[in-house]
C-alpha cells in the first residue's frame, strides 16, 4: 500500500514539473452543478488573462455545499488566488461575472 501512495506522490510531482515547463497554470473550479463547455472556456480565458500564463488547465469539482455561483482557485508559485463568480444573464446568453 505504501508503494501506491508513493506512486501518487511521484505522479503529482511530475504533473507540477510538466506544468511549469509548459507554462501551464492549473485552476480548480468548484460549482454546485456541472458547467457547460462554453462556461469552462470563458473561465479558462479569464484565468489565463489574470495569471498571464501561456496555458490554463481546469479541474472541475462538484461542491454541493455551495448555494450558487462558482469558486475558482488558482495556485501560483508565490500564493493562491481565489475568485468568486456568478452567472449573469445577458443578451448573448449566460455570462460569468468575476
């Protein structure tokens, strides 16, 4: 069992190194329900703009403890950035307001 834990740690460290080399920032997006692809694309675009990184990789989490909206957590080298957002209806369809 200890070997399995060790493999998980090695895989996590490998992912960190690969992300650094490819200038990829990982953002965790928590929401009450599964988000639509267009919403995820907009979140990635805005996270990329906020961090200035070349690429953004999203990991989605369903969090039933949230009442509404989403929480985006971006871990950068020198700290963490938390963003709360909500979906606002607009003329062109639903949009995120950060």
